[in-house]
C-alpha cells in the first residue's frame, strides 16, 4: 500500500513538474534562451494567487488574474530584457546571466514584500482529504493532475492545430526563414514566453496550495524541468511531460529503498543514463 | 526600373565585402549574378533584403528607397529571398510550411495562392503530411520555391538554388523559374555556381570578383569573353 501511495504521490508531483517542463521546453526550443527567470515567474504566480485569495477573491478570478499577471511578466522579460540584449548582439552567456539576475531580483522583491518564511494558502478546501482505493489525496492534488493533463492536451492541440501554434513551431524550426517570410520572430518570441508563463502559472498556484509558498522555491522544479526537457528531447512537448512524470515517480518510489535526501541524486542519475544511452532525448524531433 | 542598386557597399565587422555595386533591372528580367566563392554575391542579396546594413550607396525598389524599411516591409513590397539551403521549415509538414507562410503573405491581390503552388509543384500536393526535412533535395527546393513565391512576389533573389540537386532537376527547375518570371513579369537575381545552367535562362549576366562587378552584359557576350578566369 505504501508503494501505491508513493506512486500516486509521484504522479501528482510529476504532473505539476510536467507543466514546468513543457513551458520551459517551449520557450527554450523557440527562443534558444535558457530562461532561468521562468522560476521567478513560477514563484510570482503563487504569491499573486495568495494575495488575491487572502483578500477573498473568488477562485476563478484568482486563477484568471494570476495567469494574466504571469503572461505579462513573461512578455515583459522577453521584450524588455532578452530582445534588447539580442539587439546589442549579446552572447548566450550574457543572456543567461541577465536571466539569473532577473530571477534574483524577483525572488528578493517577493521576499521583501511577503517575507522569506513559508506562507500557507487560505483555501480551506485545498487540504481536505479523499481516500481512493486506499490512497489518500487532497483535493489540490486531484486538481493538479486534472489541470496538468488538460493543459498538456491543450498545448498539443494549440501547437498542431492553430495557425499561431504552427507559426511558433516554424520560428523554432528556422528563425532565419521566418524573418524573410514575415512571421515576425521577435513578436513570436514575446508570445511564446507569455504562453509558457501562462502554463507555468498553473503549477505555480497548485503546488503552493499543497506545500505552502516560499520565495526561493522555484529553482528546484526548474532544475528537474531542465533535465526532463533534455532527456525528453529538446522541442518535444510530450517528451518533457512524460520524463518529468517519470522522474517524480522514481524519486518517490526511491523512498522505499533509500532516504529522501537522495531524491535529487535520483534525478541526476536518470539524466546521466540518458546522456550515456540516448543523448538526443527520448522523443527527439517529435514535437 | 524595378530594382536599382547604386554604389552599394556592405560587409561584416571591420571588413567591407562588396563596394561600388550598381545595376538596374526591369520587370521580368532575369539576371545571372555570378562569381567565385566569397566574391560578394550573397552579401549583395542580403543587403538588398535588409538583412545587412549598407555602408554606402542606395537600393531602390519600384522607385522607393529601401534603406529605412524593415525586412518584413520589403517582403510585403514583393522582394523575396530563396536562401541557400535554408528555405524550408524542416520540422513542419509540407502543408504546414505552406499554410504558415500563406497566412502571413496572401492578400487580396496575391498572384500565387496555395492551390497555385500545388499546381506548379504537384509532387508537394501528393505528400502534404510528410515532414519537410525528410523530403528529397529536389522536393525541398520545390517547397522552398513555393514559400518564396506565395503572395505577390515581384523580384526573386535566388541564392544557389541548384545546390545538392541532380543535373536534370537543375535544368527543369531553372526552366520553371524562367516560365514563372516571364508569365508574371517577375524579376529574378540568380546567384549560382552552375554557370552554364544559369546563363541558359538569363537575360543578363553580371560577374563579381573580390567584391566588385567585373563584367556586365548579355549571356552571349559573356560566353564570347574570357570570363572563366574569374572562377
């Protein structure tokens, strides 16, 4: 029974991580920017939601405003930071350092406004328990899995069925040709970072509902998401999502045999295995 | 005149690659723009498109000075570039390639719509769902040509379109280029290493050497001259 509980816990955590991985992968494969500040957008989403929820805003309003604020922040970072650096012909290393700087600023501003301590969400339904087949789950965990699967499906549909989604894939595939066929790559980069920020807002709200908020909590999920993106195959939405879930499940199941502090080691073990035997990733070139 | 270059100079970093490049082309005229590797042909095409800033001179298209125009505005005016070896979106299907470019470039006055390019290159219509990157070299070039002409092209800048193609395919593709240009009064600047094939369809020949024009005349005049020592 403990194994089943750990498996379900892994699936729940993996669902949330899967969305972080999808969003990070979309941004990286299109813009080629290692958008570390994405962890800041993830964290900010939780605090925006907390501010609204603690003032008694209805859940649907909290969700809508948080997603909109995350999109605006992502678009602002791309338009005002990355695009400006690109116009100055900055190297990828300079852009990475700028992104790290943006992350540090966001984390510290959040810590200064809210406090660096853990904050609990004032949402009573979130922690109510349900027992399904002997496995204990909170409503937040159930919602996390449902929202995650829905967002994954919507992302796949958007990128393969809508003309904007196809244009984003075109820019990712050949930015030079996109420039000379009027696909406006710079505009597409702003849109894709905004979409990625909207996706990451969901785990940004749902994970703290379960575990509480902390200003510096976004880096570990981003690290796991990065590994999922590489092991899943850069550019593959499904690859990132599946590998993120796989990592979380293995981290949880590893508790049966080794202490919990080794779970990050499990993540890197999976990463090394992929680098050795399938360096292009599990789902390479299958977006 | 449709496309006019006067005293164009351009380059990369501290190095000026081309200088004093001047020519003017009428609608429907095909120019074979030849020269050895590094002579400055691609640099000239990139400057015309606005992908590289001019260091001196001027480019006019349909009487308008282009210097302050963005790449997208030049494309909207009808200047189209078929880039060397990079003319498709390899991760998208054939139909997706055509659809995304059509969505941005087909207006009410379009000369080439989606059915027109499928009619021009029927092999693309036979495999719309195939990933473009897995097409053969010839089919990829047909797709690249389709993307370049969707909408209302008035001047095609073709950068080494025959690279990687079998000789019989090159001849057929060049004939298609000539037919399309002549039937739609479309100007073409053809940068090409396959000198003989390019001269067969050209109305005029310009040869570049070390960033400057060293020959400008008719194909017959080029053949009669001792131009091979520039290659």
